C-alpha cells in the first residue's frame, strides 16, 4: 500500500512479513501524514530499492528467506543512504547490539505504540 502526500517528500518503507503489524505501522504513520509503502518481504522491497532514495526503512528482524539482519547487510553493501529502524517482537539486548553495529539507527520492540513509532 502507498499513500501520497505532496507536502512530505520522504517515503517510509515498511518491511514486515506480518500483515497486521505492517498495516498498523502504515496506519499510524499515515495518520501523522507520512507517505508509506509496505512490503511483505525483503525480496519485494529489493525489486524497487534505490540506494539514493530519500526516506526511512522500518525493517522487521524475523522474516523468512531474507531476514532483517541479512537485508540490513545487503543495504549497507549497496551504500544505502536511508536510515533503518529495526522492529522485533523478540527484542533482546543481543539483537539490539547486533543491528546497531550492522548500521541500524534505532531498534523498536513490537508491539509498539503509535507515539513510539
């Protein structure tokens, strides 16, 4: 799903295999007047990925085939300019440290509140 807001040039990419979580994050952000695009998996995101794009990536850690940490590593190798915020329903200190070292700028535990996001 994509929403368009001409007053906000940034696109927030939400990559999460859980439809409920993905759509909730998109809804919270659309209410705050951000433009969003959702992806069910990393492969769908990579089909349209442009490392020079403006925006932000919200990325779930636990996904099939290419997990969030693997995608984060791919993005770093492609010189991605968009900040990445990792999302996880199984947040641990070890996961937080690993994703921050891999290049994420923040780590949010699911479920999250709209204000948190």
